[in-house]
């Protein structure tokens, strides 16, 4: 007799709902197996036929880190398209490449950590390139489109499973794992949560990643908002994946918990389901979870909840239904359609900032193309490896003909003379493979090593002429004549070995430090190791560590990556082998300039019809993950090149290729454009826009400020009180949010508004008044005319990018839900639509308003705060000065404290004291100090005695005889105490 085959377990039965299948599989796992699933790299369970699984495949604007892939414009460039359908198509293309690449490389994961929906609140944030916009509505619209493309349109199975980054209020790299963002309730609900909420609610998001920072004194990895808000926005199971090394940060850098068992348990209970820590080694996390279970800090049900969420994602990805997965063979890689889409996306991302008529360029224009980025196609940390490459210079050669284009890069050409009179020399390199950095792919590119197969630099009587670029603040790169950058590998030797600056700790940047007040000699300090360069008999190398040279390498923090061990300060650090040399042998160099870049620019510009100065940033230098910018200004080197070009030829056009805004003087230029780093087709796209083959229609996704003085402090997250972003900024921007010019005039007319069916319906016509087909981005804003609380001076309600033929008129309609006009009313702890008049503004930017109307909306009138019944949560103030929000407990709630232990002023409007009160009760913790209160003419001063710890609250009472009726309450805190609640009794 033949034995019957074993029955198919329910988790393998595609006829059953996913929830039943997940429960069945979960019931078959042992406790240790479930615990092992909590790490980023979940091991296989061979006895059940369950494969290994990892979270985290970077795919911000193309598949990153896993080798060649289609590279689309940076995320901020996709945001500048204001085109949701285009971005959906980009997301779909990326997801198809993920599938295609996984088919040949199992390291490629289907749980993609994209997009980034952090709002671009502050233009100096180092990761500005990763976000879409400063506006929550535009951000959520673009993010929703991208996630829909990544997910695919099958009703059951997902092509990839997107995870949104980084929850929450995360806009600074400076001290990013120890700084706290103070976010008042109105900012939380009206700004930071909104971008996440709409995208999650749209149903194409598999999870989120908490950010490194703290919010209101509590690390995001134990945020109660994960449970209180995030998981209420959708019925789907969401997988919350920690950022790399962040679980360990809860103890090691943030010191929020005493033990890793406590920290891991708290994160798991808060809602973190997958722990990215210690690279591919899951044993430390497993040990912490087991320890927490043994101590009673966790239950097995807590573990089950997290594992269930991961399994839910894996079932949706078709892992357990290979025969039914419609995406199993849907991969497509580097197709003509993807190449075309990359070009179109790059074209649509170009923003025309200014134009006096010099653009578009005539076909017979003689061009001078100058600048440090003119012949570059830069990649960033979250890029794939280029298959195709187009620089601005190459694009212009192709479009106008090389004979009509003259090029000058503008680098300073120098030789470096040693104290012995010899010069640094790049020896000939043997024939060897020359792969681009990361071409083979890596789960963690932070650990990619520098090349050691090339000979180190030596010295000789003639030396090598290097191309020197100062990227600002004295941060230099040096490039050999063959195009290779000087770099330092693990053995500490200096070689001309890098195709571009890059890596987690950049090993291609240096600084010249003058020796002596009047001397001409300089130390050449390598910034990746913090050590000066020395010359030895066996080659040029960095000096060994000494008290003078033992500096922390620049940007040496834990990367926000998959598979990182979380050991800050070690990833990719060169020269750890203890190279020879001492502080005394650090070489003193004299810089011998063969040619100033400005001279080359002047020569090229003088005889041209038009000069194009291509300026901007290198995404790995001075403004990137781990490093915020310090100024809006262009680096001085590039300012000199721009001025040299303009002085030689008034028909100078500035082309900014950058990950963020700059401040410059546009009135001195014939035209100016901006584009983010545009990916593989950037040069072709830019040339087509300059030539007028495509009319520019990109729009700024964030405000461009005129000066550093216009900016708030980087750590000031109160966009309302700090009057930040276009919504509140009261100054004059360099270029406003939504700005972007065209070669074609558009007419707006026939505005009609109507309120019906719970929405404001807005109608108007848009006409192409030019003679070429072009796009226009119609933008709809509102403004509360007489608000009772500070409201945005402009607030985006809707937008649409429209293509119109010459002379074509189209009637546009927007239906805006009335809830979009509401604000977070701290008095009631909920949204409220305030009745009254609202301006309806239609135009081409937040300031270029072409049509306007005023509508009157019904709503809910304000009600006084019922302070006798509920008291006051201290964090629910209407206005404040000098206050910071902190954690009331480690698990939940907010309290208020004076920033830096000084003085805080709090205002609570319209408090209803009923028939009157006699006593005030304060819940206080922390240091000693005084609390002063006043309402309705009554005053009280309360001494806070101080408590043993910041969470040990005590109740202090004092007389405060307030007459009946409604009065404003003012509270002043003096000293390092925490105020959680204010109560009253009659």
C-alpha cells in the first residue's frame, strides 16, 4: 500500500483568508522560532518549509545598493513634478525592477523602505533630497502615488510592500539620535501626522519606520502615536520596522532605559515589530526578547502580535502562494519604457526660476557650459548604480552639437609640493577592473571597502596636477588627470582610486590647514579619518593616531540602512591598521596653482552667446544623511565661478543641480533653473528643456528663502509659533512655494465655487495662450479670513498638472472635503471646522494668485474649555513662549517644561470657570521652581518642591480665587520642573 500524502496545512491553502492562514502558521511556530522572526533577518524554518525573510530594500528613486538599476530623479525632484500619475508610474517601474532583480539575486528584498514622507520643514536638513515637499498635502499626494506604484494594482497580492520613513517629526541630522523635537498638539495633527495619515489610509502602505530622534522627550521607537494614531488609520496589519541600530540606541546613546531587555520590551509593546540591529546577526535581539520574557516585561502574546504583522506582509507578497502570485513573473529591468520614463521624470522635475527671455535657447546659439557639475551625473546614498549616464554637458553636445559648445569645469588646477621640494605624484596604474562603487550590490554599502589594488601616491620632481574643488567650509576633493579622486582605504594609503566621492564615511574629502600665521605651508587633513597626510618611503599615507590626530571621522554615525550593526563611528573608517607616521611626520605642503578655475571660466564665457553655469552640490558632501548644511549660500568656489561668468558675459544662466534650495541674487542673471539630481537621464532632460523641446513646468515643492536670517533654528519644530514654511512665513522669499515659470503663458478665468455634499466645489478654466503644447500646474489654496487662532496665510487644498495644446481651454474642477478647512482645536482635543469666511485662491504658485473668491462655511462655534470638569492638560496651550514639550511618562502623555531650564509662558484661552473657583491643583515633577498663574484678575504663585525624578509627579495646591465666567489663564514656569496638568475646584 502507498501511504497517503500528508494533508496540506491550512497556511498553505490559498482558498483560506490570509488571517486564518497567518494564525495557523503562527500556531505551528515554537516560541524560539517566533522570537527569531523579530529580527530584520528572519531565519528559515525548514521543518515547515518557511523561507528566510528580511525587511528592508531601499528603493527611494530606483532600486538602491544592489547593483545596476534604473536611476530616477531624487525624491525632492519627483516632488517638484507635482505629477502624481507620473510618480505612480515611477513607483511601478521600480517595483518591477525589484522583482526582476530578486529573480536573479535573492538578496534583493520585497519589503521596500520607501518613500520618505518627512516634511521638508527646514532647507538646511541634510536629507532634504529624500523628501517630497514642505507641505503635508503635496507630500501625501506624491507618497500615495509612489506607494500605489510600488504595491501594484492586484486586489490581493502586492508586488512590493512599501514602508514609510521616518516616523515622526524628523528634520535634523545634528544629534539625530539624542535630540528631541518639541511638537505641540496643533503641529502634530495639522502638520507632521497629516503626510503619514493620508498615505496610510490610501491602503498601499505595508508599514512605517520610526525615526532616530525623540518627540517630546520620548524616543520614536517607543512612541504611543504608533498605537494611538497610526494603527487606527487602516484595517490592514502594518509592519513597523526599526531604523538601523535604533533599538540599541534606546540604552546606549539615549539612555532612556537601563537595560536592553527593558528597551526591547518597551519598543515591542509600543508597536515595533521588526528590529534592525547588529547587522545580519539576530542573536542579540533574540537574547534580549527572551530576557524580557523571563523578567515578565513581555508576554508571548506580545511576540505573537509582532510576528503576525510580519507574516501578514509575507502572505500579501505571495510568498506562500508561488503558483497564484501574479507578480512572480512581472519583473522588468532596464526596459525602453523605464529609460523613457526616467527621461520624462527628469524633464518634468526642472523648475524655471527666472527668465528674461534668453530661454529657450535658439538652435544656433554658441554656448559656454561651465561649472563643477556641468559634466557630472551625481548619485546619492540611496541611488542604484548607473546603467546609463547623461551629464548636462553631454546632453548639450547631443542637442546643439559639440562644435557649438565650449566647456570649462572651473576647478583649480594645483600641484602639492612637499617640504623636500618634491611633488605628490600619481603613479601609473596597472591594468585592472574598474568597477563603479557598489556595482556588485551590498546589503549594507556602509561596509564596502576602498580599493587597495592600485598603487599609493608617491612623490617626484614634477608631480601630478590635481583638480581641486572646494565644496564649502574648506572641504576639498582632489582629482587626478585620469578622473579618479584621491581616497584612503583601510590600510591608510592615499590612492587615486575612487570614481566619485561616496561611502558612508566619505574617504575622498580633505582640508588644507595653514601652518603658521604667515606661512604658505598647509597640512592636508583627510576628513574621513581626521588625520593629516604624511609622506613615507613606501608611499603617501595618513598619519597614525596621535593625541593631535585622533579626531572623530566626519559623518561617522550609524547609517539608516538595512543590515547595519549600529556601531557608530566605525562603518567604513579608513586607516585603522595603524599606519606609520606621527604628528611630527605629517607633511607640510605648499599649494602651487597652475590655473585658477575662474580664469578658465572667463575665457570660455567671453565669446559665447549664452553662458550656462551649472552649480550645486555633491550629495555625499556637506549636506547628506548624518550632516546638516550650515548655510543657504552656494560654496564660495562656485560663487566665484558664477561671478566670473557673469562679469565676462551678461547673458549668464544659472543652472542649479542640487538636493536642496540655495540663496543667490537672481536679478543679476539672465535666467535661472533648478533641478534635483535627475538620475540617469538628467543631462538629456535638461538640454531638451533649455532648447525648448519641452516647456518647463516643474514647481518648487518648498520655499526658497532669501537669506539664512529668514530661517528658524534647525531644532525649532513649531511651524506655527516659528512662522515656518510657506504656510506661516511672513517675510519675502527668494522664490515661493509652488513657483515655476514656463515658456508659455496660461490664462485662468471663470472661477465658480459651490458648497454641496460635504465639499467645496471649485471650477475654473485654464487656457494655453501660447503656440506650443505645454504643462501648467494649477494650484488651489485657502486662507481663513478672520480666524480665532493662528491659521496658515496660505494652505494648499489641491493641485493638478495639466497638458494643454496651443489655444486649448479646459475646465477644471476640484472637490475639496470641508474637513480640509478644519484645524486641531486644543480646547476640545479634536478637529473643528470654524464657521466663517474663507478665501479661495487659484493660481500658478502660493503667491501668484490669478483668481480669488470668498466663501462662507458653516461649522462648529468655539466652546470655552470646561476646566472645572476636565482641568487642563498642560500641553494643550494656545500660545507659548520658551516652552518645550517632554514625556509625561515613558509610555504616554506630554508635559511642559521651560526650554533649557529657563522660563516658559503658557496661555490657555477661554477657560470656563463656571460659578467660580477657589483652588488650583498642579501636577508637577522634576526640579524645584515656581509656577505663577493669573486668570480673571486673580493671581497665585506656587512653589514646586521638586521630586526625585522626572516621572515622580506630586500634586501641589494653592488658593486661586477666580470669579465665575470665561477667562484666559496665563501660566509662567520658572525652573526645571515639569507641569503635566492643571485642575481647579470651587
